[in-house]
């Protein structure tokens, strides 16, 4: 039975453009990439990080990936997602720190795929200092 809050959330989601239902995925690795948007719209990205999570998938730490640890195509996909996110944030009037979360997941046939943008955070995140440590 849906509560009044559940019904309101569903109605608001549909009114605002729709809802997204995603299948359960076997997530292999959680990733993130952080950046800073300056007042003129310039973007400086950090390095991709792996996110450690506990048994309930709650974040516990972010650790920079070693050069070459991430497939080159995945690194480019992460950077492309971060750059598009930064552009959209700047167009909306935002500047400052941001981060994107991504993940790799196991397909039904056993292959690995990348979702290069699972979440966008327009703020300092828990892993921001790890992701932006190089180059500071």
C-alpha cells in the first residue's frame, strides 16, 4: 500500500517529466571524478578514483586510481561525462566544486560495462580531496 507521501512523490515525478526505473545490476566497482568550475566557466578535473563501499553500498573511502588502472575508453567516458556535467552546471549559474559518480557492472553474459554518470553532486563530496589531490 502506497503512503500519501509515496503517491505525492510519484505524481510530482510524472508532472516534472517522468520517472526512471532501473534494473538491479551486479555492480563491480564504483568510481568517481571530481572537478572545479571557475567563475568564467573553466573546468579543472581531478583524477578518477575508486570508491570503497560497505556491505550496504554506503561510501567508506575514495582512492585515486593509478595511471593505467582504468581502461582508456572508460577514462575518456568519465572525463566526457564530467565535462558535460560541468557545462550544464555552469549554464545553470553554478560555479565551484562538483563530482560525478559512475560504476561498472556485470552483464547477464558476464561482460563488464560502464555507466559513466550515475550521479552528479554540485558540492564538495566526501571523496573530493582524494580526487583533487594531484595537481594541488
